């Protein structure tokens, strides 16, 4: 029951209705877990490889953090628009940037339920 | 380290205040280690310590140098900067303590966790500083070859 089943990014994009801004060719990557945070050093220290990073931080610096920590993707919440330079950098580094209309709370809750298997992927 | 033959050695300049390029040296170092086939856990740890020290130089120093020395089973990152220096190192190491300006905080920095991250992700960590002159760090990360 607590065993996590890997779900790939494209499945999360579909189920959470995320907009794919960069990294459309990298959505086959499995998501192992996630981390929510807007402070870069917090994410540097506490995220893990393969995590989905949920944030409202849109500054280009987020791309280096995701890339250095081998995170699976960045999800920007609350309909935040990334700075144009963030998208240019993300495309160059191959980091998927996904947009959610919903809050960090809602996105994290859904992703958590999906990857821990609390919710069946029937849809 | 003294007896351990070096596989690779390089050094990188970091310009204080240049946030556009912040993180470039860490990315470069990560790519070099990956190229040598270093285990990915050690690569990520090294990338983290390089990144946090690079950002601190950009944030709090006029300029600095990051040295990279790679051996078969460990990597040494040493940084030397000319800048504000740190008057109370024990305080600066505390998680949550930060003197970051509003401008720096707007970019996502200023959690006061950088130095604590560096300590947590290094196998050996040394810091020394002279207020008004500059700060030096030495980090060693080891792995089983
Ligand atoms: N190279 C440096 N030169 C001068 N002061 C420094 C240097 N590095 C750190 N400091 C001082 O130590 C404090 C703590 O540094 P630390 O990296 O832990 O946190 P931070 O840079 O404030 O925030 P972040 O969590 O984004 O790293 C800084 O706010 C600054 O006052
Ligand atoms: Mg810092």
C-alpha cells in the first residue's frame, strides 16, 4: 500500500492538466517523489533525484537548481508565468517546465496521492 | 590527499554581483565529474557544494576563485574570495541566518541554508574568514571507486 509506483511526467501532465512549456520530449521520465519550496537552498538541500519540484519561484535560477539536483521537472503553480529567460534556460538544459492553474497545496496533494498509489489511475 | 595522485585539476573565476551567470561554474564542474564517470551521488553532492559556494561569492564578495581537484576516490573543492568576510562564522553557519539583501531574496536566495547544506553534503568541510578581507572554504567529497 505504501509502495510507490513510478508514474511518468506525461501521465501527471494529463491527469493534472498541466501546460508543458519546455522539455516536451522528456516527459517519459518517471517521477519518484516531490518537493515543495520557493527558497533555492531549501530545495538544494532537501530535494532528491527524480523529484517533481512544485514552486511559485519563476526566476531563471530555478533551472540551475533543477539541473544540478537531477530533478524530473519544475511545476509552477497558481498560474504563475515564468520569466522568458527561465524558459530559454530550461529548454537549453532539457528541464521540463510545467504550469498549473492550481495552488501548490492542490498539486502536491494530487501528485502525492498518485505516486503513493492512494488513487488509482483509471482516467 | 597529499599522496593521492590527481586525475584532473582546474580553477574557475567567479565575479561578485553577476547573478546572470550564477551557477555556471557549478554546472561546469558537474559536467566535468560526469565525464570522468564519478558515481552520480558524489557528482550531485559536489554540484551542491560548488553551487552554494559560488552563489555566496556572487552574493557577498567582489570576486573569487573555485579550485577543483579530482582524485580516484575524492574531489576537493576550494574557494577563495575577496569580499566582506564573515565576522561570526558560528552564526553564519546556523540555518536561517542570512544577511541577504531584498534584491538577493527576490531571486530565491537568502534562506540562510547554503553553508549548512555545504557542511551536510561534504565529508570534510573547513571554513575560515577574515572580516573585510575575504572567506575561504574547503570541501572534500569521497566515494568508493
Ligand atoms: N563568501 C562569503 N563572504 C561573506 N559572507 C558570507 C559568505 N558566505 C556566507 N556569508 C554570510 O553568511 C550568511 C549565511 O550564508 P548561507 O549561504 O548559509 O545563507 P544565505 O547565503 O544567506 O542564504 P542561502 O540559503 O540562499 O544560501 C550570509 O547571509 C552572509 O552573511
Ligand atoms: Mg548562500
